[in-house]
C-alpha cells in the first residue's frame, strides 16, 4: 500500500474521531490493507468507543504497547496483568513516557501502570498483592493518588482502573498531511519517502 494512501485514510479517520463519528472512523481504518501498530491502536479505540469489547480485544492482541495496559483489563484479567507487567518493564525505569513524538497526545506515568496492576489484583481478590504494588509505586511520587487507592483497598473496595481518554488516538504528522496537499506538475503528491522511512526507523526503537 502506498504511504500516501495510508496517510490519507489515517488522516480521514482521525478527523472522524475528532467529531466522535466512530463508525466512520472505523470504516475508514478498515480500508487500510497494510495497517500499522498505530492504526491498529486507533481501530481498537474505535471499537472500544462503540462498546465492541470483543472486537477491540482482537485488535489489541495484534499490537504490544505500554499504553494498551490502560484499557486491556476490560477483557481478561490474567492477560491484563501480564500486559501491565510488560509495560512496566518496557518503561525502563522512566517515570513518564510522552507519546507526542509518535502522534499520541498522551503521557503514560509509571504509577498509572502500577495503579492498573493493583486494579487487576483487586478484581482477582488478591488484596495483599494490590497493596504491595501500590506501596512500591508510592516511592516514585503521586502520593495523593496512591494514598487514596490504598485506603480503598484497605476497605476491600475494587479500584476503578485508569483509561486512555476517549478520542486520544495516534495522529499522522502534520507535516506529512500538509504535503498531501502539495501537487507536482503530474498531479502526484510530493512526499519525501526517504524522510518517512528514516523517521519511522528511528521511532521503531520506541514503538
């Protein structure tokens, strides 16, 4: 699939997301015959917004990414816990990961991953493990959030897990979208494929 066509469909789907037209966004994303991990993420988000949990789960299984753990617990607890552990490991000791450079307006904090792991443990009835995870996370800050969660666990109250906000999806680079509007004398889009390949090769280290 030509990158220009992928970019066009990706951008159109994001525009649909911005007006909360999730069905149109999903229909557009499904036209991408060579989806990327980022468009897969957007597809899972669209299914989730439409309440199609099973379909969202199927798509999420095709990708492996740390922010997936912020909603994967909606499906199966053991897999959710595994993803939280995986996410924490791949944060490599970072307190926060900013996904802006990848096109996602979202910051993932390590305490959020721990919080959701604790939320999973609560649903499993493993209250001690939930407490231990949060006590460890409290050493990195966010005392108010963690303290409130610990109080809830002490009362055997199941934690409400944290979610990636609805509408937060991966977006194509603005420069690339603008280049789609530029036409050469043959009417073909001017897109510097070399720069695109180089850019994505660098990002693949993180995603």
